[in-house]
């Protein structure tokens, strides 16, 4: 397996574990970091599991944050190379029932690492690692403690719930989405009993807060395996529960002359397949929802299948989804803009220079280009409009796209015009002429306005 140099986060967690062990407590790396080390990947975070109760952890370290001490979780800050690194430290525990589908009603702290891992979600996330053994031997395999069969499932490429899958999902319904995400990220299968449990409990995902659902779906869209994730969401029945608007894309035919790839669902999956791992959440969601208005506007006309007004309907549907999942105003604005403008690339060759430059003014225009490229490559494949728009966008200087206006409202007032509804129209005429290079001064702009609005 590939090895990585110890990250600052790993060294911080190692220091925390060493301090706990120096005082006679057990301390292990736990969860996803163990899985990733076994896969030869660099973990993003390192968590520590210990038999020291929260009060002991709070006393042992000078800088701590008791964010979940009643559940046995304390954050410990350690300085590494001048940077403050925070490590999550969790006390071994045995949870009671979960009435709210997220938090245990009662927590009983435990001395047993083996008992602690039984409450975790999936076997591949339920392994522990002895940092002292890793430090001395340098061998990840030797340092792993596996009480749940995680190493075998990791080797077999299987996502399997620990113990009874229905109980694991009853404890925290979000685990159903997490299981899908792990299977997609690692290209694993979902073990049969685990899959059946998700399918039978899928409707209960609605008990999870909308923000947590949104964040989990966003991770699926931006981790580089979006198509696989949404195919699994569909197979498990979760898609119908969390995004019924997307589920409706199934079986919606498209005109074969423009979409030889198939229906709206197939087309959307092809776009998701092309989403880069570093895509912004807004681009990812805009990609997923760009044709969301097609199911509602499908019409079989005499000449061909049509989707009249699908962009406008799609914007309204996406706005509803963004509001439901509580996206920020900034992300909502960009998602809706991507959907609203995705069909405009068909007209770029016919646009006036002023219209094209105004098009380029859209915030994060590079994302509009990226969506259009994926859209074309997932349908008829002709990139001519994309190449034209991209080359013009890159060639036109910023000062020509957003120049200082030659004619302003003050200039109109100074020229004797009274402020009113026509001002906006007058200024737009002057700005269009400026963007197209037909005027080069304030005087020329005012002369143009006098001639255009002579009868006003």
C-alpha cells in the first residue's frame, strides 16, 4: 500500500494519544482515518478514542472545547509547527436508544474499545489503530485493531453496517445516505442486508435535518463519483425521498436528434459522471438540476418532442429545492443563474457584441462554461458554441466587459432630461453602443440618446 508522510493532523492526534497513554489511559486512532490509511490514502482528519472520561480529557490538556462532553466528545487543540490543530477525542461508550434518530437518549461510558466500536456505523469505519505501534513499526496493518471485520470488507470492497443494519440506521437515519456516499466514493458494493435495510427504511430519512441531508448530498456531488452516488440513491429508494424532483427525470424522453443518449435521467447521469472532484457546490447542484423543468414541460408535438419553458420551470423547481435544503442566498443565486442561462449558449454566434459582453458579466462565468461543456458532451457532442464563447471570453479584456460608463444618470440630468422611467432605457442604449464600439465619448453618447429619443 502507498504511504504518506505524517500530516500535521496526524502528528497532533499522535501527541494527544501519547499524552493520554502517559497517564495510563488507552488511546487509539478511530474511524475513517484508519480506513484511509489502510487504503493508502491521506486522511483529512484524525480522531482519537479513549477510555478516559471527558472530565479527565478536559483536565489533561490546557486548550480544550467541550462541544459534546455529555456524549463523550471533547475537542483538544495542540500546536504543531506553529499551527493550532484540533483533534476530536471521544470516550469509549455504549449508547442507549435513539428516540430522535440522531442522538442517543442515554450514554454509558465504557472501558472497552471492543464495546465502543459496536455502536459505529459501518465495518470499514469501525477499526482502531494503535498509534504507538504505528510509530515504532511504521506498518499500518500491524497497528490495526479490528473487532468488526472491517479489514475483510475493505479488501472485498463492501459497505456493511456493524451488527443489525436496521438498528444502526434507526440510531442515526443519516447513516443511510452516508452508506451510499462511501460506496460511491470507494466504488464499493453495499452488502445485501445493509441494502435491504436502507430500502425498507428510506422514507425515514425525512426525520433528518434538511441541512444534514444537503451537506451529505453535496459531498456526493463533489467527491468525484457523483454518477455512482445518484445511481445508488435511486436503487436504494432514497432519491425519491430526498429529491423527488430529480427522480421524476426517469423515462422522460428527449428528441433523439438533440439527445441521442436517451432520456433526461440518463442525460443527467452523464453530466454527473463528468463533474470534477473540485467542483463548487453551486456548479454541482446546477449540473444536477439544469434540466429539472423538463418532466413538467414534456410535450410530444407534431414535429418533435418539446420542452417549452423548461428553463423557467426548472428555475422555480430549483428555487424550491434550495429553499427546502436551506442553501445560502449566495449559493442559491449561483445555482439558479446556472440553470437560467444554460440554454443561452445556443445563441452566442448570433449575439450582438453588447449582449455577449453582458453574458460574460455573469458571476463566475467559468462555471457557466463548464456546465455548457458537460451538457454538450452528454448529448450531441458539438463543442463549437463552447469553443467560440470560451475563446471570446478569454480574449476580451475585463475593462471592455465592464467599462467605466461614458454616459451616467448625472450626465442625462445635466443635459436637461428629467429623471423618470425612460432613464434606464436611455442609459442601456448608450451602454450597448459603448460595448459595441459605436461611441467613444460622453458627447457621442448624449448625441446618440438625443437622436434615439427625439420624440420622447
